[in-house]
């Protein structure tokens, strides 16, 4: 009897903890899974096709990297109740504030275009014309926010996050050799030596792991959701689970393309999907659905990151808990960004490849600043109090930030001056 | 919810802003005034980090300008 009552007590504790987590869950999961956006999917697909399973170990390492950076935004948002843009303005003054805000809006808008490129390419595999795709996307994004409830938006976003898992069944369908995956993928190695091409791929994978919009998005989402100091442990758990999901999805994409398309030069996820259609039509279809979903999830989060940032700084009502008439400027910016980015993709002969390359370069102007501000804010006792970074957290996060800045800068240089890395 | 600064202190009502098109241009001045003085304590670590960022960005911009002109020339 005593055993039964103890078991029941433990059971109730677990259920209550789970219920509490489900209430808090959202920003961490969404930002991490949205990190696997159209550009990310392309990078992973190309990595698998080029190097097979050999770089899986590297993807595993990127999970903790993403977690350490994003976890800081949870604490900063929960303690200050300010988004990252507003926090930069307040802490570092208007020069750095304007620089961050304007750079963020430019980078996000260009990234939005790349999401639309991915989505239109994905649906064109099903013979859906780009104009219809753009209309579908705008319709979905309008539907998500028109309710005027953060909760509704978040749950719909989490549904799209679940759809991102289509790569897992896709990987099982191509019957990869588990032995080969373990043998080639788990032990750190540099296939073919540390060549310029391999370094380029490693840098591209790091570049997709941490993007400037992720920092701004998660901090604003934490504030909009109303998370406080007591919710920080749950926010961290949410971010850990998100980091695990994002790495798992990335690994399964590498497994799919590493199994079927090994040795092929892949320049886009849509190309990988089309190539797959010949031998595994269902897998090709799943890849295309996954690519569309990844682009949509990225677009949802990126456009919101910009709207939140502008709302915070300009003092507009800027919450998903407000209806369109209550927060007109917040939603106006949101729709302006989506519609204009969608229209760019529809322009005949638009320099889309150039835009895709340009995003990677411009992102490097903002990422170091956003990361450095994050560390400085997290070390300020007056702002963070007992939630400031510990010595261990500082050592880890500063090492990660220096690594990310160095590699993303190198990546931008390799895009600007490919001849230097030939 | 009451609007507070980063340290949790209440913001003055003057610091709050409205959201109408006619006021958007004066908003820039208002925002500059509101955030004129950085709240963060300028410790040596902060100064070095901000100086490093400025140098990094200047170099990056120079590289971008160089690339732009070499592209135009070709």
C-alpha cells in the first residue's frame, strides 16, 4: 500500500511537471527547429551528398553550441523583460541600438527571401507555381497571427515544428547501414584531410547553427510569453530539447542524402529532392514537404523577430496577444516584410543566387555584435543579479562566441573571395 | 504591465511612446534622447569589447567596399 501511494505521488509529480513544461514549452523548441530553415536544410543535404556520414560527429557538437548561446537569451529575456533590440538600445546607447536594429531588419528581410526561394522551389516539385506558393505562405502566416493570441500562434508553430521531423521516416525508408553510420559518423574525422572544401562545409554548417535572428527571436518570445525568473529552468529545458531536435533532424537529413546521393554535387535541397524522386519517390516527396515546412517555419520566426524588435524600440504595441487593430504597426511591419520578400522571388530574373550569397556576408556584420552584447549583458550584475553568467558559463560561452565569430567571418570571406579558398 | 528599464526601475511616462504615423519621424529624436546615455557600466571589459567591435566592423565594411569596387571594375 505504502509502495502504491509513493508510486502515485511520484506519478502525480511527473504529470504536474510535464503539464508545467507544456505550458512553458515553445520559444526554445521553435527557435531551434526553425534554425533548420531552407538554407539549413540545403547545407545539411549538400554535406551528406558530399561527405556521406563522415561529418555527423560535427553536427552533434553543434547542439551544445546552439544551446549555450540561446540559453543566455532565455535568462536575459526572463530577467529584464526586454527583447534583445531594446536591451541593446538601453544598455549600449542609440548608436549600437540603431546599428543592430537596421542591420537586423536588412539581414532578416534578405533571409526571408531565401526562405521564399526554398518554399517556391519545394512546391514547384509538385507543379505549384511560385505565385500560388507565395499566396499560400502569406495566407498561413496571416492565419497564425490574426487570432490575437500568443498561445494559438505558438501551438500552430509547434505543429510545423513536428512536420520538420519528416526527415526521420525518410531516413528509414532509404535503408541506411547503421554499422556504416556508426563507423564513419561517430568518431571525429576529416574526410580527405582538412581541405579548403571541407573547411567551407564546416563553416557553412556552423553558419546555419547560429543566426542573428535567433537571438532576437527567442528573447522577444520569452518576453511576449510572459516568462519570469522562476520559469528559467523550464526555458532552459525547452532550449535543450530544441537543440536535441535540431541536431537529430540535421543528422537524419545527412543520412538520407549520404545514403542515396553520396558523391553528387548538391546546390539546393530542392535539387536533392528532385534527384531522389527517381529512386525513392516517397522520400523525394517527404524532402520537398520538409523543405517547404523549414522555409515556412524560418519565415514565421524571422519576420516576427524583426516586428518584435521594431515594436520594442519604437514603443508600438508588440505582442502576439494583441489583435491587429490593437497593434497595427507591429503587424504592418510583419506583413510588409513577408509580402515584399515574397514579391522579390516572383520578379523574373531576380538575382536570387546573389541574394543568397549576400545574406551570408551581411549576417556576419550583425552576428558578432549581437553575441558580444549578449555576453556583456549577461555579465552585468546590476542587470542580471544572481542570474549573471558564472565563470564556467563565461569560459564556455566566450570560447563559443570567439569560435563562431572567427568561423563565420572566414565563411563570409570565402563567399566574397572564393579564389582565396580554392 | 508597467514598463521598466533593464534594471527593473520604472520608466518615466515621457519615455513611453505612441504609435501613430504622424509621430514616427519625431520618434527617432525621441528614441535617441531616451537611449542617449548607455545604462551599462563602462568597465574595461566593456570598453575593450566595444572597441574591438568597432574595429571589426570598420575592417568588414572596408572589405565589402573593396569587393564592391572590384566587382564594378570587372
